[in-house]
């Protein structure tokens, strides 16, 4: 069977080599450059996040530390993980243990964290999506996926109306993680199960004046 398979694949490769495909012109006519006032972007982004079953808090930049501490206290978080470069003021009012992540922290150690707090690179109001690109304050992908609670701080100034505008904010060479609500999946009977591929709970703190 393997010999027949190799024969078929070889014939396909030979056919493709003798008849190279013509260049394809991909149309790029999707909408770009859309803008929305701050209050409309905030309302749309919040609506989408809530629809995905995320928890949402909006506050000025000066109250982020207070809001984050209140969220962690409410959830009974005793040990929180943070990426290198996270704004220290966001955890200034938190009284529990703070562990800074690095490459030496294993998945088992990440699983022992009660929560993680990160920043974000951008957001899309239309889809309720948050983009993380691994830059300082956001950390590696595992840090935001393994702990069961993710508290993500998003600057309203980085939230764009649509996907093309949000993607334009990203550096294509960076590893990008897209988050649309808590991790969830459904089985064949459409029973929703949360926390399968990432955090069971997502709390978004939107800085309205940053």
C-alpha cells in the first residue's frame, strides 16, 4: 500500500512541476480605516466580551491597581503569575504572592498559579477579541493559557472597530494569541465545557483614558 501511495504522490509532484500554477491575485477589498468614538467602541467591545461570558470592568488608568486587586481578592487568589515588564502599579494593592514568569518556569509550576495578570497589544470591538503578542507586559503564550483565571488589562486606545484595523496594529513577526472570551468548547451534543484549552475565567479591565 505504501508503494502505491508513493507512486501516486510522485506522479502528482511531477504534474505540478511541469505545469506551475499561475500567480494568484488575492483581492483585498475588505473594509479598512473604520473609526468609532471612544464611547461607542467601549460599548461594543464590552457587549461582545460579555456575550462570550467574560467579566468586564472599565476604569481610568489610575484605578487599575484597585480594580485588579479587588478581582483577585474576590476570586480568592493567593498566588498570581505576571510576565516580565508588567506595570508594577497594577498589582500595588494586591496582598498575595506575585511570581514573575521566565523560561525556567515549567507547565506544572504554571498550573500551580491561581491566576495570571497580563497586558495586551490590541483589541477588536466588533468581535470582542483581545490580541497578545508576547511583548513586555504580556509574556509567553503558556503563561496566559495554563492558569485557570486570566486578568487582562486592555487600553481602550488600542481597541479598534474591526479586525483589519486591529491586525494593522500587530507586528507580523511576533507570535500572536487571539482571545475571545474564556476557553470553551462543545461536544457533539453541544454541551458547553469551559477551561479545556485555556483559562476557565477571563476578566478584562479596560483602561478608558489610556
